[in-house]
């Protein structure tokens, strides 16, 4: 039960803790700057459901969470970010005896620290093009050995992995007054903890934002209402327990995410829904049904 | 023997003050300056605030008005402190953007 559970749960939780940074995209990052000596803050709440269990357990998972992100501009080109999640994870499963049980946990998840540096920028009237690599580490701030009356919770139902996982990536952003495009490629090297090593994660994210209102910008700085379409291609290698690959772990997922975003000088309000377009998960891993995200960002 | 007119001195004082106020309004604050910056890369409201914050930190700046459509920022001072192009350029750079020109 222990091995099987944590193996199948891997399929529903990898990439659940999307790297979210201040900027325009809602499911990934941007290369737009944080001014020197200034802070920006983002609070996002999300709700995610997964199911389609191919096995007899009819497992269903939902995760309610929030991500708090604080960004600080060291210079106009170099910024550092901290991400702290709060999570409430629940699993409903039918046991072999027929009883339907619920298991879950809630609390602080694994935080992240990373830095982003703009290595190239081409600023022109009314537009900017930027390339910014980033690198950081996922911290084991979430509890990873939580148990309930049935025993130790499955590893992916835990709040954290217990491991220190480095990650790195590259962001390309092109922004004009009418639209913005962001592309991010990233890789996370998952390390071993508690005898389990989650598979490494690679992802490619794209975001297109188009200003739908106002059509005329006037003489000052009006709020911009953007229509948003984002895409996320995720790939995770199989996890390993005791050095042995877990069959029901890892795989590929592609999400499409329509949304809205209202941007002012001091704050941003936004919401988006991630819908799976394609899921090729290994073994009996659960599939994502949808994820809803909503949040605010503040420019202090 | 002169006879003091009631309110004579205070009347003169009021006249002087009225002229001073009229002159101040006509000429503006002493040594006030207005700079119009053309900034490259400015394309969203959230980013414009980052530039404004950097410009407001400069000594003597009391008003910053952005026109995002034209990519221009008007910076006004009222303390007699003049701003150099180098100062303005550095402030814009600290916000991650590029100063094209100052008028």
C-alpha cells in the first residue's frame, strides 16, 4: 500500500507547486524587471482536482493552496524571489474492504528561493525584449513524514518532499503596449529524501497576453485589461524508491489555460483555469481534471 | 505734526503681500524645473510605477506623470534642485529601462 500509494500519487502532484513569480504570466515567469531597492508581492490561491483512477480504489485528490511570492530588485537587472506555499491536500480512496476513507494534511509546503538576471534587453519606444536566466533551490520547509490512523501518508500527499532540489531555467519576454509574450524553459533536479527520489521535472511554458481594454490609452496610465492564453508542457521522469523505479510515476502533460488579468500601476488582479489537453502518465497515476488560480500582485 | 492714518502700515503690508503672491503664481515656485523624459521599454502600467518610484527618490522631485502611450515621463521639481541627465539616466536604469532623451 505504501509503495503503491506514493507511486500513483506522484502522477497527480508533480508540478503542482508551479514556480510562480511576479510578472505577467500566471502559471510561469516573466523577464520583466523589479526596480532596484523595491519590493513586489504576489498572493495566489489555487484549487486543483485530479481523478480518473484506472484502479479499483477510485482515488480522488483535491488540493487547495496559496502561494506567497516576494520579489526584491537588487539592481534593475538582478532580482531575488522567495516563494512560500500553504497547502491543504486531500485524498479519497476506497480500501480493498470497500470502505471509503479520506486522508489528508495541511500546512506550509516546500518553499523556493531563486535569483533571476537579465542577460539581454532591447528597449525601444513602447516595447521591450528580454532574456533572463534564473536559478534557485526548493527548500524542505514542508513536513514530509506526516501520518494518520492508516499510517504514513503517501509521499505525494505530504506537504514537502524533504529534499533540497536545485532548479534553473531561461525566460524570454517580448512586451509591447498591445500584447506580451513570455516563454520559459526550466529543469528541476529532484534529489533523494526518506528513501524516495521524485523524478526530475522539465517544463516549457508559454503565455500570450493581449490588451482588450482600453483600446485608446489616453494621456496618462490607464489600467490594462488583458485576455490571457497560457500553455504548459510538463515532463517528469519516473520516481525511484530505494533505487528502484516506480512504474506508476512520471509522464507528460500539456495544459491550456485561458484567463483574464487587470493591470494597474500599483496592483494586478488575475484569474486563470488550467485545463489538461493531453496527459500521458505512466501506470496508474491519476490525471489532473483542472486547476483554478486567482491572485493579486502589489507594487509597493 | 503728522497724523498717523488708521491702518496705513497694515494696508501697505497687504499690498506687498498681494503682489508677492500674484508674482509667485505668475512665475511658479522659485527655480522650479520640469523635465520630459522619453523612456524606451515602457509598455505596461505595473512597470511604469517602478520607474516613477526611482524618479521620486531624486532630490527635489515633487511630481512624476507618465504618459504610457507616448513613452514619456514628466518630472517636476520645486526645491530649486536641478536634475542632471546623468541622475535621470541612472534612475531609469535602476528600474530596468533605458532613457532615450531628456527635454
